[in-house]
């Protein structure tokens, strides 16, 4: 890319950083540093604000860069992702959002621990939440790295590393100083920018084809070299039964994973009532659905206008399709228009990554401080404030995510997010649903269900072709691959549910009738909710 | 979007009787642990909070709210999950059917994908309408019932206690 591109993108991106840092200082003035303030911003956001923030939290680099890239490379099979990402919100809306708002305080573990003996449940749910968050963070870091790689070309290896570290450092600053209030406003700003960018590009693509969607599809199919097959499923996930099951696994993980993502669950606590939580999800579904509809146009547009070969040459897994498309729409890589649009899109993508990273870091620091540290600290240990622990946790989690992000540099972002969803669906969703709806659920069932989903999911990923045994894996040199699928969901999600059931029926503990009555009444009426 | 929110949504804020900021966050003040439940004076077990919840759970009003919630959510969840699984399975195992053209470049697969978007939007609208019209008011009433019972209980306990110390 030309230096003109780089300078402009850097200026726009610095502007975003300046604005968000400004927001952070603005909202953290005369803040009283309570946990209520730090984790959930005082619970005073309006449904619309929270809806935008949820959308901003959810539409990560995986959506903007990953899905459009997959569509540009594999046609219809990329679209399967966006369907899963959207339909998942019905699970959240119907079964989780309102009930979690009514029963919990800051984290997923709050909901479960209210019914059970607290310590083991908190440790289990905290551990799985942190695992999910770290996986999700790695995906965002990889996205940041590939963007910089595109901006600076091959010469930028050092710059890539520096950017990933810089993104990590920035998010720690946001989260530690601004807490949930700053994080939310960053996400709102980002959601508006992202929707604006997507609308602009979509309109430009459709104008190219004179508003004729049919013609867009036809030219995409022609340019792809696959003809009509580009428009129907099977290019990526249809070669053999392994890849078919791989997609079923991914599809299951996507649709069930969202409801178990810690950073999404924590967003429901930022509004005053369950009704407000419901209305924020409705806002979020409208925004997210609209956005994914636009990624379809962008993905096929990139295939038709830029061409899959050029996309693949820039980034093997397609993460850079949209920035390339933007440069093309602006008039080509060498022109001012191209440079402006390219810089605009690159800056939005950076903003996206930063905002999502801040949200996840905040949620996982809450899991560490509120669940893990609170349960594991020695009784007579020096009294520290919960918020101080959460700030330290944010730094630690940032460091781990940066290290892993540098390692996983060449994987597709949407695919990495698929892994995080699989772990969330296996470890977090079963325990959450059982706690809310099963009268006979016991402490042992809760603990078993978390570990029974978490351990298989993580072990299967380690044994999968993602980590070893294929040229694209993390460690291509060695092979300890025993599990054929890339995504563990198809096996680990049923295992999570099964383990919870098994733990419950084998436990000697009498299920607490009164505790369940309390959970049920509170979840549906909001009685006693904070 | 949901425009029937009414002005009440924004007003339940800091004056919310359930807003219990002091009980949140350990290590911020002196007393991190919540006070243990006080034993009822006079040797007679006073009804605890859990009794209130059991009572409300058995009440007809709550059963009505719960059955309305489940009556919508269970079939709707089963429906959209089946539709989604059918879509994923068809996309992976029956690409032939999915590739059948409908008009122009648009084929069955694209229509099914857009159908998933459409059904998601419709179900979201239906759920939020159902909750607003059929559940919200009853749930709020129950919330107040629980609150009032807890307050009465607290009063009784305080009265008993002051009687106990005055003796």
C-alpha cells in the first residue's frame, strides 16, 4: 500500500483513539470506584444505548473482516456463519437476557451460585468464562495483526507485533480507568462508525451494479472461477464428510455459544430492569441483522470487484477483503478516493477491534476478581478492593491474549471466534440453562456441567488439526492430531449437557426446593433484583 | 422497534427499592460480609425470605406468568432451532437441492439463508410484543407483592426484637 494510505489511516485511527481516551477521562471524572460502577456502569444505560453497545460488542473483527472475507473466498459457505451468528440471538432473547438480568449481579457465576454452594460453582464458572474470553481476545488480536500487515505490507513484521502489543496496552488503559461506562461509550461510538462504514460500502457496491443484486451474484460467481457453485453451499464445507461434520459442529457452536459469552451476559446488567434488557436485545438484533445482511453484499462485492485471487494474495484466510474492496470502490489503490476509503475502513476495523477487546477484557477481569479471586483468596489475606483486583486482572489477561495472538497470526479470525463460541456453548450455556429451568439441579451437577463441557472442548481443540498435523496449524512441524474436526462443538456441547445431568442424578445432595423457587420467581418477575 | 415503552422505563432508577448499592462489592467498606439472618425472637420461627418465594411460586398469579412465558418460549425455541438445524444439515448434506436455481442467480440456498434472517426478525418482534402485552404487568405486580411481604416481615422482626430488648 502507498504511504498516503498509511498516513491517512493512521490519522483517522489516532483520532478514534483520542476520542475514546477523551471519553474515558470524561466518564471517569468524579467516579467513586465502586464495583457497581466499574463492572456495570451503575446500571443506568438506556435500552437503546445498551442495544448499540451490545451490537458494538458482538460485531467483532470476525464479523467485519472474517465473514466478508470468507464469502469473498468461498461464496455461500461464508454466509452460513452470519446466519448462525444472528439466529443465536433468539436463544439470548428468549431464554437468557431477562432472566439473567433479574437473577445475577455482575457475572454468569452469580446466577448459578445463587442456588448452589457458592465456592466450587464460582471457581468453575469463573475459569470457563476466562477461557472463553481469552480465546475470543486472541481472535481480535489476530485481526489487528492482519490489518497492520495489510497496511504496511511484508516489511511490517515488527510493526505487526508492536500493533498487537499496542492494542493490548490501550485496552488495559480503557478498562482500568474507565470501567464499564467508558467501555460502553467506546462500543456505542464504534457501532455507529461500523454501521456507517458498512452502509457506505454497501451502497457503493450496489451502485456499481445499478442496484441489481442478481447481477452482483452473477459477476461474483464468474470472477470466482467456480461458476454457479460459488453461490451454493459446499465449496468450503462440502468436500468430504469430515468437513461437513465440521460445519455442523461450527453451526451448533455459533447458535448456542452467544448465550454463554461472558462479555455479552455482562451487558445485560448495565440496564436497570429486565424489560430494558429485553429491549436492548431487540435493538441489538435489528442492528446485527442489518449488519450481517450488508456483509453478504460486501463479501460477494469483494469477490466480484476485487476477485478471490487478489484477496487471497493479500491474506490467505481472507481477512483483508473488505479494506481491499474499499480501496477499489474509491477508485483503485493508487487514487486519492481509494486511499481515503481504504483508510476509513481500516480505521473502523481498528476501532472495532479495540472496542471488542475492551469489552471482553472488562468481562474477564470481572470473572477473575468477582468469581475466582473472591473464592480462592485466603480468608485472612490482606483486604484489597475488588476493583483493584479487577484492574490487575485486566493487565494479566491482556498479556496472555497478546502472547497467544502473536502465535496464532495466520488463522482466520471468524474461525478462531468459532472456537470461543464452542467453548462458551459447551461450558457456560448448559449450566446457565439448568440453573434457570431445572428444579432438581444440584451443586455437583453445576460443577460437572462446567468442567464436562470445558475440558472436552479445550482438549479436542488441542488434538484437532488447528493445533498440529496440517500445514495451516499452529505447530505444523509436529503431529498429535487425533480429532478430525476443527470445531469441537458437535461433541463437547452434548457432553456439557450430559455431564450436568449425570452430576445431578448421581449427587446425594437434596436439591433446594426453596432456592429454586427463589430463582424461578426472581428470574420471571424481577423481585429482589439489583 | 419497540416504541411502546412508555415513560416509566426511564424513571425506575436510583429510587428503585431494590437498588442495594451497599451490598455490592467486597473489600470496599469495613463489613464485606452481609449480616447473617437474625434469629426470630420469641423462639417461634418467623417466615424467611425463602418462604415468601415458595408462597409466591405456588400462587396462581405466578403460575399464570410462568405458563404464559413457557407457552411462548418453548414452542418458539423448538421451532427456530429445528429450522436452523434443518438449514445447516441441508446446506452441508444436500447441496444439490440447495443449488437449484429459483430466479436469476438466486437459488434455494440463498432464499433459505434470507429466510433465516426474516424468521429471526419476526420472532424477535413476536416475542417482545407477547412479553409486553401478556407478561410485563403481571410480573411487575408480583415483584411488588414480594417486596411488600419482605417489608412486612422485616417490620415484624424489628417489632419483635424491640419488644425482646425492652423486656
